[in-house]
C-alpha cells in the first residue's frame, strides 16, 4: 500500500464514528497496540520533548527503507504516534519527504498537531522528515 | 449605559456571561479554567464596545471632545481600581499590560534604584514564572541573590524558613497572594508584617488573589500589589501595579515615551508626575475602562457573596472528587481558592485533559507556568480545575462523571 492508500484506509476506519468519545476510544486502542520500542532507545538521544507529553522515536535504515519504532508517555499521543508509524514506517526516504499527511486532519485530530499543543507530535513529524533527508543524503553518497 | 443590576441567583449571574451558554462539541461548555482567564460579563463586553463606538480618542492628548471623554473614563477606571483595593490615592494606581508587566516594572525599577551586588530578594517556592523570572533577570544584572521560601507537603509555605531567610541583606520580598498551581492562600499579612519589622518592602502578586475575595491594600499594608484585568472578569491586555506613593515616587521609570514626560529636550527630559511617569505611550485605555466596569460588576455581586459561593463550590468539589479512588489531589492547604489540582493514578494528565475537553469540560493541564512547584512534588504537571462564583454544583458533577469516564477509557 502506498502512503496515501494507508491514509485513506485510516480515514475510512474513523468514518464510522460520529461521536468524539468513540473516535478517541479507537485512538486509545491504537496506542495500546503500538509495538513496544526497545527500552535501550528510550533515552534522551531519542526523546522529542513536548511541554505536555513526550515522544521517543528511533529510526532504522535498511534496504533503502526507514523503519521507526516509537513511544509516548501519554496514551492518546501514543495512539497518534501509532497512526504516524503506520503511515510512514517502512518507506523510502523519498516517499517520506514527499508525504502529505492529510489523514490526521480528515479524521478530526488536527488539534494534536497544532504548534501550540506542544505534545511532541509536530516535532515528531519534523524529526521523521529530517531522518529521511539525512538518510537520503548519506544513502546517495 | 448598561448597568449591572442587583443579582439574585446563580441563573441570573450565569446569564450575565454570554459565553457560558456556548456549546463545544455539541455539549454544554463547563468552564473550569478560570485561573487561566475568567469569562466576561455582558456589561464589560458592552463597555469596551461603547469606547470604540462612541469615544475612541487617544487619552491625555487631544483638545477634542472624544479624547476628553476617553481620558475621563480612563481616569474614572483608575479611581474604581483605587477604591476596589482601598488604596489611599489614585496616583498609586498604575495601569500596565498585566501581572507580568507589573512585576517586570517593579523588578526593573526597584533593581535599578536599590539593588547592589550581594543583596538578596526573597520569593516563595509557589511562584508562577512571572514572579520568578523578572527577579532572576534583575539579580543577574545586579549580582544579587534570589532566595526561595520552601513549602511543605500540603503546599503551604514554611514560615519558620521564611524567618530564617530574612536578613540585613534582604532588599525586597515578592510572594504570591494565592498559588496558581495548588490554590494555597498565603498568609500575606503575616509575611508583610514580619518583613516590615525589618524595614523590608513586600510585593504581593495578586494574579490569583484579587478575584476571590476582599483585597484591602491598606489593611494588608503591602508595598506593591499587582494583578491582571483578564483574570478578574475584565479585558485582556490590562493590569494593575499598585505601589505606595513613597516607593513609586522614588523608583525610576522603566519605559520611556509619550505621556510619561513633563518636558523633553535632546539634552534632558523630566518625567511627569505619578502615575503617569510609569505609563509611557498609548495605554490600553479601552481595556482599562472595561476593567473599571468589571470591578463594578464584582461589587454588585459582593466580594463576601463571592467568597461564600466559592467556598461552597470548593467543599462540594472536594467531596465529589474524593469519591474517585484513582484521583490524587495536590495542595491541601487549609485556606484555598476554589481550585483543585489533581492527577489520576497511572494516567497521563494530557490524556485526562483531552478526554474532558471532548466532553465539553475545559480544564488546564501541565505545569501551569509554575515548574518549581511540580518539581517539588516530583511530578511533571497536574490537571487543574479552577472554579469561580458562576460555576455550579451541576458542573462539578459533570467534572466528576467526566473524570470517571476518562478513568474507564484510559486504564
């Protein structure tokens, strides 16, 4: 599946819910299902600090694809981290760099990505793109 | 003119605040973030609108009718502030941009005039950043030392430790009237009396104090009292610096510009009289006038009534929230404003706040700009429900039910 196919699938999954609490229940479930990050990566080096919640993000570059594992101390943040991983992990640097993340807005979770929210998610997306740019640069050397 | 007429019951009071009828996510708004900013009664909204629709002329400058009218209203507002806090003279009331602006002004001007290397400034562990950082900046500039009164597990200051910190090196004590993070009401009168026995002036940060009861600066005998308009049902962007005349007369101005001067030449400028020497440039006069109306409104309800209603809310909230076994309250001081700071066992504050929001309940999560308080309790932040007289028991029930629902979803 392409990045946009995954995003469309996510929008579809959320479209069955009208009620906010149901949507958040799904986000929370996704947070609980997020594969655990290796504890050795839950360090300051991989920490993306927000003022309200924290995100840890670890990249791995193999066969021109970047895989991410991640975690957060808040379960709702972890749910959205889980969505982002599902969309962006296992992609080539080029795919990640050119990705447009429209699905988060479409399912009504845009407020979590607002710059004032400071939960680490916006910084997480920036960090993912930075890793992609770095790997692209080193990979083509 | 709109009058804020005699008020009888809570429904009448709530009807004065149009925003309280708002719905968020199709649910009635339960506004429990009053410590961050309070809502505005219609009379304040109308007053600000009246300024712009009828007499928007720059104050203290024009020879024309609407400038005169605006100046008169602005000075009336100053007089209302004076009377509200029972200051002796209206020249002791300086308009600023807010609590932060007021503290920065005092920290700068007082520092310039009185602080030398090795001098000490005392604050408490309960301060929000606005009453920490300006003093730190001044101490850095002057080579002075910041001393901090520690707090106990209930969130009250340890008075004996305060006594130990006071010394011949202490130049000023700056403490909060009420903790914004825990709700503790500090024994400000005792703090002031003790400092005064050693001829040390005291600044009281009233950002969370002014709106919850009677503030009488004459009785309190503080040297400075500062607060924000927007937390006391007035507009944003306006604040008050009250200072005893003997101090304000001695302090140098902290900003230069128009309206604060008596005479300007390129060689020398002489400053205007109090309070104008501290009001450089065009002041936020519409907000100042709106603040005057907000204080009228509070008076129409009565500070005693406000205290009584808010005590009832706090007691009720304590009782309701203590039924939730996963909930831990931070701040158990005997004297508190109606504010409850809490965490749910094993649940991140951000998650709690997010879900409450989706139920229409507005609370604040985080450090509340008082990081040292959170560090003291070894936590990263809390969920804070801050009430005021227009809140109801039903809203506290909604909060209780909302928290229980959040616990269920998040555990």
